[in-house]
């Protein structure tokens, strides 16, 4: 007896509820595979992945350019920049945003190289919108994350502080 015949014979002897369960599982698997293909095509077509990589490379290059010049050298260590990037991520991730923590981090930024270094250390991350929140998650760099998480009032507070230190970047 061929393998296909054996499987067919076993399937035909199953009770109706088992046949229904198998059909639901197969249809669900096909639907899941179709959804994953759709999401992959949508993301490739939108250029998000390539844009994310370009943004990430841009901040790394900007930091390197600023940090090689003694007059624009960063005042923060790479470890501090990574710690601040992680603090910013934690303040924005999940339901609600801790604006006071974000403002506190930017109080430590002394020049353009510090800002670029924190942005480079942040890289591309995905912020969860929170459990059961209908808002979609945000995936991207620090500038986009801040833009999506902060109201204009909080952006103005941070930008005023940055401008007072002659930092040309804005959130």
C-alpha cells in the first residue's frame, strides 16, 4: 500500500469532529503563512527595512564625524550613551511615556556629538504600544520614537534646553 493511500484510509476512518479539527488546523496554517507573506511584502514594498538601516548608518557616521574633531568631541562615554539610549527606550516602551525621564536624559546632553552618539547607540528598536493597546508598535530610530511618543509641549521643552546648549538637533 502506498503512503498516500494509507494516509487517505486513516483520514476516512476518523470521526467527523476529528476531520473538522484537521481542516481548521490546515486552513489556519495556510492563513498564517499567507499573512506572514503579506507582511513581508508590505514591509519590503514600503522600504522600512532599508530606511531603518540608512537612518542607523547615518547617526553612526554623524557621530564619528563629530567625535573626530576635538572641538566637537563627545562629553559622554560610549557606555553612558548606551545607558541613556536604554533609559530612553524604557521610558517610551509599553503603555504610557515617562516624559520626565526623557527630559532628564537630555539634560545630560552637552553637544551635538552627545546627541548623535545617543541616537547611534539607540539604533533601530521596536517600541511596544502596550498590552491590549490598539495603537501599532513603533519601529525605528530615536528621532522617530520621540516624535511618536512626545506631545509638542514636551518636544518644545527638550528643544529649548538643547538650543540653550547650542545643539542643532531637534526632537
